[in-house]
């Protein structure tokens, strides 16, 4: 019966007797592949996941979020199938050649995926360290992925056409211009990422300000081609990575690390309200605790200077005298020095700027002892609230353009 079946297949042109060894070899390859698959995926991978869940930490995150071990298992399975094909099938067999081609493609693809998973694991691990936070690690990993992808594409092409990869590389020079055009942004991003990392210019979490692109907020992501900035209004601005090298931007990281944020704001003083202090005014201002030491020392200094030069005091412009503006400036310096929220180890001064048609700018220049935005604005507002409230005590006025109320009062008096 068995022989009759074989003869019948041979009569219709199917050499079944010659195909039986090949069928047996293929069956053995399939059975061994299934066994290895069950051992790896149902046994080893489950054990690794259970161990990771027990240990926790970074390994649990790696196993849960990356496909490293499953891809590695599939890579091993493909390699085992190729080894079996070499052992059980003859070199002249067409089936062996087809299997080896598929296995070669399988190995290249899953080797590439394994490399991608390893790079993802490295990125995840390094980004948790302090050094990784100061580096555009994601852009670097994306650059490496592009390089490995190009290598894998060359190997796949060489496998399909049956030519050596060296031949493809020799003809790659003619395509350089096309490759440069297609991968222009990734190449520029790679160069920019290396420069940003080497010069420590920017890292995730920094406060970046770039008015040209409407960016003013925290850097939330640095990739190969773009940098994402979450602005203070919660919008997200995307900036090309190479733009951070070609254009200028402001990084507020230095301010945040210093522990103090600058206050630099002016008060416009009405020039017509500036005058010499009379004795009654000096006596009144001496009652101020912060100003008393300054006034006593200054009065003594000026009296000694004026007496030594024998000035005619009947003329008001002779000699040196205290002014309400100078005394107010000295008061502000003492007030800021005694303020509990002002950083005393950083620059602190109150200076008079060049006068304009709007008035005399009196600039407050100091640093708060906090970099928290809400606290900084509160401190700055409290200081200037006090400045505007205390100005009349020195008989000074704030300079401002006339308002409708000013015109109504003028009309009523006239």
C-alpha cells in the first residue's frame, strides 16, 4: 500500500520519496523551534518577570516597559532555526537556501530591535542620574538608532540581492548628497546635541527664554531634532535643536542655582520735588530708626566740612547740604539691607539714573533670597508698596503723566 502511494506520486511528477527526508528535517526543525519557544517565553521570560517584580527598582521598570528579553529570545530562536537548517538540510537544497535567507533577515531585524531596546534601557537608566539630566541623552540615543538603522538597512539589502555589503558601501558615495538632504535635520540636531552636551548649555528642567520662538518656560524634552518648552501659560513651544546653536537664548539655570533672583526696577521721582532739607525736616527724619545713624554722621560730616571752608551761609547754594532725595536713597539702602527676604551676600544698591523728561529714575538693584517665582513677585511688590508709601515722608513726589482727575482739579480751581 505504502509503495503504491509512492509510485502514484512519482507518476504524477511529485518525487515523494526524495521529499520525505526534507519533510522529516523540516518537521524536526519546527518541533525544536516550538520547544525552544515554550522554554524561553513560557519559562525563562516569566521567571525573569517574576524576579523583577519581586526585586522592584530599575529592573522592574526595564522589564515592564522594554521588550529587550522577548526580542532577545526571538533572536535566539531565529539563530537556532538557522543552525538546524545547516545541520539537517543539504547544501544543494533550495529549501535550505530559502530558510537561511529568511533566518538572516530575521536575525538582522531582531538584532536591530535588541539594540534599540538596549539603547532605550540605557536612556532610561542614565536619565535618572544627575549627569544624565544635564545631557541631551535622548538626542544622542536617537542618533545612534539612526546609525544602526542605516547599517541594518544595508545588510538587509545585501541579503535580498545576494551581494556583499562592501559593494553597496562603495556605491553609497554617489548617494551622499541625497542622504544629506533627507537627513539634514537629524544631522544638524546631532551636531547641536553634542555641542549642547559638551558645553553644558541646556538640560531638561532648565528655564529657557527665547523670544524669537515665543518660548519662555521649562525645558521638558530634548530630542534629536526638537526641543520642547512648556511655557508658563502651559502652552508648549517646539524649537529646532540646531536653532539653539545658531541663535541666542537665555538660560535661567544660573539664577536658580545661585539661590537669589534680581530685583531691578526704578521709581520715577518728580524733579521739582527735590530740595535741601531744612533743620525741622532733619529732626523729623532722625526719628526714623533706620535713617538715624546715617543722618547723625552725615550732619556731623557736613558741618565739619562747611566750617573748615568758612562758607557764607546766607547764600543757600554755599557749602554741602542734605537733600531729601539723597536721604531717601540712603534710607532705601538701609531698608533693603535690613529686609529679611533680601540676599545680603549679593549686590545691593539704590542708584540715581540719568534724568529724562519723565522724571529722575531711582533704581533699586538687589537680589531676593529665594528663586521661587511667586515668592519673588510678592517680595518685590511689598518693597515697592513701601517705597511709594514712604515717599511723602521725604516730601518727594512720583512723576507721572497728568490724569483726567488732575485736569478736573485744575479746572475746578481755575
